[in-house]
C-alpha cells in the first residue's frame, strides 16, 4: 500500500520535519519504492514535484527536505505500485481544474472495476485506478454544480462520492481545492493538530527531534494527516472508517461518518 501525508495550517508552514520521516518509508524504513510526489499550494495555484524513483534516493525529495517551502495546504504521497507501471505519469498527487480552482488528489488503496465507470469531461493521463477515480469524482461534481457550491453542500457531495467508490475496495485519500483539505478514511488515516503551547516532536523514522516552540508563534495552528503516525511522543487521532474530515486554517471543520449511497443514486 502507498502512504499519504497532508498539512493544513492557518499560516504558511513548511513540511520538512514530517516529510523527512515520510521519505524514509520510501525505500529505507518502508517498502514504498515506486515513486513519490508533493503538491504545495500558493494561493489558488499549486507547485507540484514528482519523481518515479524511491523518495529515499531522490535528489528532488532531498531538496524539499532541506528547504523551507511554505504553504497552508500540502499533499504528499509515496507509492507502492499495485495498479499501473512505475513511471512519472502514475505518480501522485494528480491535479485538475474545476470551477477555476486547482484540485489535487492522492490515494492509498485499490478500486476494482472503477475503470468501467464512464468519464465525461476529465481523462486520466496515466494508468492508475487512483487517477481514474479522481477524474470520475470531478466529473460528478462538475455535473452536479455549475459553480463552486456552498461549503456544506460540497462537503456532503464529496463524502457521498467517496462512500460510493469505497464499495469498490480500499479508498483512503487526501484532496484539496486550495482552501480546504479533505481526508477520507477507508481503512486507516490519522491526524494531529499542533498549537500553542508548542513542544518537541520525535520522528519515528529518522530519530530526529524538532522543537516547534522555536519555530512558531502563539497564533499558529498546524494539522498533519498521515497514513501512520510519524512521531512517537505525540497523540495521533485515528479517523473512523468510512468517514470524511475537512480541515481549514489548521482546524477540523467537518467530522462525519457517511453511509454509501443507495444504488439508485450511485
């Protein structure tokens, strides 16, 4: 399986410490050697980095680990290929435009039969079931809303589409529309929020310590979402299976279990 990493904050924040741990799982402390990627938002635009090589051996990953590129919303992914060959076009996160916004998406799991579902506007570039599912979700949102809808309507729609696709297999994902970070838990995702008073954190994968009290202000709020905990001295919150959580400005603003749609609406 792949692993996911997300950040949502109320101030531009770098992900160097968390990503340093994640990239070790891409070939050193974990088996996810089939590429990695990251998207970092700046306003409505996103900077994206992709490499089909293992993150632990990637010069691009090492550059990000050593440089403080700050963003309020970040999505990263390390890949253990199960559908689609190892190549650049199959590395996550995937990016598309909808309602004049840049959407990004990364997935952990497999979805049997998703490619039998018709696509209208969006088409995959690679061959993964993940990118196909992303295109299908955006198609459905585009058909359902002519413009960016009220937040609660959009969140409910995302949750219903996710619950539908979960019926095809394992569907853990992170997705963003540049303002909000959506996290859907099919089997496992966890998160923690760091706020004042900040303290030290110890990385499971690197053994390094980071004292966030030296890097933050009392007003900062930062949430990290991951497939598995990245630190062993902090309390991580396990998401409920079959649930959507939406984060904005570092805070959870929706936490809701969702049941699958009836067959007539799927």
